[in-house]
């Protein structure tokens, strides 16, 4: 279900470049802060206040609320920092993969097995 | 003279450390992966290299995008891991080797590689998982590690050819170090995978195996790829191949493959391990 985005050279892929790094700076800075347990606690206590502290845009706040991984990437999130947000939600890389591809967790794991075996 | 005796490549996925901590090595999912490691551990225990130069990428523990070094080198006596956002268990500190690190840093800048030189740097799973894998029980404190960090997160990233040249310059620096020590080079990360976007889940087994072949016999051919080529062929994070290419650049003498294993998927990636023996180039 790769989407067409004329600004991206590889469909279904959000290259984290200067444009994205600028757009997503506050969002990524917030997610980077989740390296610390105290930051995770503060976020969990009041997500909106914590997002405001880092100056997130409305679209970014909505994507955080909706746990919309693709939305976070489109709004400039780097997968490494988005992964820390996902970690806070207790989601692992297969969970995130399933969310992004629109597959169930089992379907996504089956996709990995298929791709890993070279059948694809 | 310092002697580069060989090299190891390995995956560095956080899930590997979790599997070890939870004693899952013999489960059907993990066994084909962990079965690739005993020969490498045996070689390391027999050869006892004094120093490991380890190429890895930071995934947002030490380096944020406020200041993102393209190439960084640690010159500290000790490095620490930290909670990376998941509340992971604390592991013992990693021992550094300041003198050779500074020698390499001096030589690199002299040769036109303008490194970020770090006296303090937290090291993430990219560096620690390979050490935990090679020395189970996190018994890696005796070996001195020199971290070399390559930006694999934010474009523009150094291209494969440039990473190969960095490796060559590090090999040259080690060769010119006037102490009688042995060094092994680690290239970590990869191989094909994509974590982000609707295209998440890509693995290219055929390409991974071809890369492992070429890494041994024809590494120059891998330097013809651009980072964008790697993204297209193997997925967005396939750029981690750059750490393997840098490792291979450091081996300027005769290279012999002693062992390999490839298994996919582990987590979302194709996981390769290579053990290479190296004879120093003749002077």
C-alpha cells in the first residue's frame, strides 16, 4: 500500500533529510527526551502539556494522540526518535510495522518471514 | 607495530540483547541466528585481540539532530550505555583505549577526515549488542573498544565510497601505531531492512548475500552504490551497510573468510555474521 508522494524518491519511504529534520525538530526533540524515565513520566502525566513544551504543531499533536506512525513521519519524525515514542507505548518494531503497513501483527510477521526467505 | 588480525561483522538489533537476557537463544525463532556465533566467539577467545575498532551508528542516544556528526570517534577510557527510551537493563561499562584513539584521530584529520572527537559519549545498542553477542554474560570489560560512529540517520549521509575511504584511513593509522598490539575491526548493523513508512518490512535476502560475498572478494564494487541505491534495493536502513564497508576498508592486506552465517528475518532485518582473517600488507 505504498503511497505516492512526489517529494519522496522511493514510494512508501520518508527519507529523513534537511527538510524533514527542520519540519520535525520539536517533535524529534520531544521523542529524544524519552531517553529519560523522568521525561516519559512527565509525558504520561499530561501529554498535551508535554507536547506544548516542545512546540509541536497541531498535526504533530494529532498524530501523537492517534499513535499515527505514518503521520509522525510525514510531519518530520525520524524513525529513531519515533521508535522511542513507540517504546513508551510498549510497541516494538513489528507492532510499528503492522501499524504502518495496515496489516495485522501476524500478517506483518508473515511478510517478514516471506521477505526474509527470499520468496518476495 | 599494531597488527590488524581480523574482522567481524554482525547485526546489532536491540531485540538480540533482549533474547539473550531472557535466555531465548535456543528457541526455534532465535536458534538459527545464535548458531552463527560460536565460531566467532572461539576465534576471539583464541586470538584475544587487545583492541576492537567498532563501526556503529548512534540511534538517538548520544547524538541528537541539534548537532549530528557525520563521522565521530571516541577517545575516552570508558563508555556507558543508558536507558534508550525503553527502560532497558543497565549493562557494564565498555572499556576504551585513549592513546590509540587519539593516534587514529590525529592521523584521520591529517588525512582529510574531519572527525568529531569525543571524550564523553554514551554508546547505544549499535555498539553494545555486538559486544554482548561476542562475550556472553556481558564479559567484554577486558577488551578495549574504540567507537567510530557513522551517521546513518539523517541525509545527507556519508556515501559508501567515503565510508570505505574512512576505513582505509583508519587501517593506515593503525598500521602506523608503534605499539605491539593486536586489533580486530567490527562492522555492525544491517543488512537489508526498512523500519519506517508503508514500505516497512522490506528484506532483500539475495542482495544481502551478494553483499557478504563482495565484501570478502570485491569490496570496491560495493562503493559504487549510493545511499539512495541502498534504500531502493534493500530498504531505508540498508545504509547501515556503510559500517561493514568501512570495516572492510581498514583491511588493507590479505583477507580470508573463516566463517559466515545469514538468517532472516530477525526482528525486521536480514542478519549476517562474517569472520575474516587479515594478514597485514607488506611494508
